[in-house]
């Protein structure tokens, strides 16, 4: 799924980026999911509380979280593939290696959190909540 979506760079004022990051954290979603949701609502404004759309909204949140999960796994795979190459380089310091390993741990934790959210949303969807 993640490879089907368009990817591009965007420049944002620092204040706007910070506000989006705070909103994403407050809603328990990723920066990408928050930005996508807000852009979608600007083109197709519909109430988030519309009971007729509850399943659609849950499905969309699940898709976004699945995409975030796949992106985290892609980054993990890239780091794991890079570690042996980096370890073989004498000029690469222990600091860089430890940063990569730390980032790997962060990504694994991010995947676990996404998985928890996906399970909760799947449960809600199965119960019609």
C-alpha cells in the first residue's frame, strides 16, 4: 500500500510543522496521517462525527496506520541492511553505529504502538463502534 501513494517533499513554516506535529501527537496519529487527514477535509469537508461515516472513518484511520507501519518496517529493513556495511568501515565511528541502532529501536517501538492502535481500531470496527 505504501508504495502506491505519491511521495514528495514539502516546505512548511516551522510554526506550522510544529503545530501539525503537536496535533498528530494529541490525536495519537503520525505526522503523515494528520497532514493527510487535514488536507482531505479541506477538499471533502464532512463531519467526523457523522454516524453514517463511522466505518469509513475507521477504515481510513486503519489504512493510514497500516501505511505508517509499512513505512516503519521499510526504514527498519534499510537500517538492518546498512549496519553490516557500516560495521565494516573503519572510518565510521561508534557514535554513528549507536545512532543507527538507537533509531532502529525507536522504529521497533513505533511499530509496536502502531500495531496497538490498529488492533484497537479493528476491534472498534468489528463491534460497529
